[in-house]
C-alpha cells in the first residue's frame, strides 16, 4: 500500500495531527529566540492550511452535486486562511514585527470564517424549504443581536473600558468570535435539527470539535488583542491549526449516512425554537438589573413585546401539536389505504380468477359451452350487421368410450387435455376452441368461408390420425369426426348449430371423416 493512501486513512491522519500540534507547541515554547527560528515557526504554521486545503479540494472534486457546494466553501475558506497566514509570515520575516491590527491580513482571516459559514448555510438550505430557511436566518439574526449585547456587557465593555481602542478595531475583534459562533450554530442545526444526516460519525464529530475549538480560540483572541497580548507565534496559533486539520480530517470519511442515535436524548429536548427562546430569556435576564433605572413606558413596552413573543411561542407549540396529530392521522390513513389497496388487489385477482373459471372448461382449459354459445351469438350478430362470414367445426373423438373402458377415466381425461392442447396449437390464432362436454369440441373460425373451413377440418383430422399419444409405456392412436357448417344470411343460433350437428352426425356414421353441411 502506498504512503499516500496510508496517510489518507483517518487513524493515520489523526496521529499526524497529534504529532504536528505537539511539534508546533514545542517550537513556540522553546524556539523563538531569533528571526530564523520565528520564520521556521511561520513555515510550520503554513502546513496545516495547505494540507487541509488539499484534503478539502480532493473531497470537493469527488463529491456529487448534493454536497459539492458545502465542501467547495470549506476549501476556499481554507485557502483564504492560507493566504492570510502567508502574508503574516512574510511580513514578520521582512520587518520582524507583526502587521498593524487590523490590516489586510484580517480580511483573509475573516473571509475564511465567512466562507465556512456560507458552507454550513448552503448545506442547511439543501434540506430546508424556503420557510425553513427564513426561520434559520431569523434565528441567526436574533442570535447575533443577543450575543452581541451579552458580549458587549460582559466582556467587551469591561475590557475596552480599561484599554480604549478605535471603534473599527473593536468591530473586527468582535467579528472573529461572532462568526465562529455562527458557524458553531450552523453545525448545531445540522447535528440536532435536520432529519437528514448524510455525514459519517467521523465527519460530524471532527466538524463538531473543530468548530467548537475555533470558537474558543477566537474568544481568546478577542481577549488577547484587547489587552495587546497577541503576537506572531502566539500559543493560539497551534489551536487554529488544530481546528483546520480537524476540518481536513472530516473529509476523509466516505460513509454516506451519519448515525444520530447517540444524541437522541438531545434531540428530544431541542427544536428550532430552542436557540432564540434561550436568547430572549438571556436578554430578559440582562434587562432585569436596569428595570429600576428604565423609563416606565419603555419598561411596559418591553414587557408587552415579551408577552407577545410568549404568546407566539404558545401558538407555535399548539400548532406543532396539531401538526403532530395531523401527521399521525395521515400515517394511520396511509396504513389503512395500503391495507385497502391490498384487499382491492386480492379482490381483483379473485374476480379475474372467477371470471376465467366462468369462461373456461375445468378439465382442458379451453372455453366452456356457456361462453362459446355467447360468442356464437355475438358472431351471428356481427355477421348480420357487416355480412362477415364465419364457420364452425364440431369435433368428436371416435370410440372414446372404449378408450375410457380400456385404460380408465384418468387416462381418458389426460387424452382430452392433450387433444385440446393439440387443437389450439394446430388452428389459427384468430380461431376459438371450446369444449361442449364429454369428448365433443367446437372451433369457431371468424372470416372463414366453407371451403377454407373444410380444409382446416381435414388438416386437423389428418394430424390427429397420425399423432401418437404417449403415457408412460402406453401408446394410443385416436381419430376424430368433424362436422363443418358456415353462417348464412338470416341464420339463427339454432339454425347454424343444427346444420353443423347434422354434419357431425353424418361424419360419425363412418368415423375419421370430415363432412360439410351446406343446405
């Protein structure tokens, strides 16, 4: 097995991540004395985005249209981080100092977070309808507003009150953890709120750890930058690299389905309303200390807004319950409909079977006397209307009683069955065969004149005369007598049947003969 394939195995790459991160920390802690050593640290820092970009590109090209956009955004986000890291390393090597903050380097670092966020949004959009995506974006804006207020009150205002900074620098510093948190929110939505899970366990777990680590690191960066503690080769850099490599690790699993049963207990208590409800509750708690100093009208206005939101929440909960009952009723109806369809199919099959049984002879499988008589009436009616001729063959097996007496009725039934089969195989496709009873058969010949009908009867007689019936070691020869009659204008059923029956009677007088009755 090649070294490349071994490296692309998840376990091998995970070992590489551990070794890479450990070496990175050692370089930062022990080798920062001169410019060359710091430049070596910069080169080492470029490995993680470079390797991650190659892995994400590989997955992007391999992926079908379903998730191609997701991996594409991650790939370009990783490239953006790589460019930013390259600029930082080059600047530090040339000037032995960090770029001014904020600078053009921050554009690429922030762009990599934005592209990651767009990747998660594009992923969610493939599994949510337009209304669902509107809800997701509304939740995002609510989360941004609430978290911005919380971050400002608890972290940013206390930090920057001691270390004043330009407003643009504050905005850029806040943007890092804010975008990282939104990415974490996107992963939260994919992991716990989507019904479809196209990722493997490895992919989902790697993305979870990576996005959480990225968020924590960016929060620390906000603190470090506000207190002028961050510099090139900071202890935060290996954490960012570790987060990137974990995203690269997420692309190494090709299993199409992610099993979410491990987190079933989480999904039980979470839904799409959870995050913004928690945000509103948090905002309300933060508002409590300011109640006494707030104008009474503003206070009542805020309380009214909160009551409206609470009422909307109750209505959503009620609608959700109604939707659940409706879906449950629809599932029950679908089950009943499926059972009903199966019953209908069984009844249709039974009706077809009974219809066939009503038409066919139970012994030979050809049409029975009742259906043949109905068919003859239809032929006569059609002939009266369109003057289309047809003929009838009435056939009787000669001396069949002696066959039954000599070999038994079981063998006689087999002979009748075989004879019916030979009869159907010998005649034309348009002709109709029936059994009138006993050893007497009838053949209806549509669009057939008397001469042609006689020839068909003669060919049939000769064929049966030459045929040998084999049953085990028994060989039996039989002959048939055939009566032929054709429809004449004005004929009724009785008229035609009497003529063909009289012709058969004459044929049976001498046996093994075809007689045509024209008068």
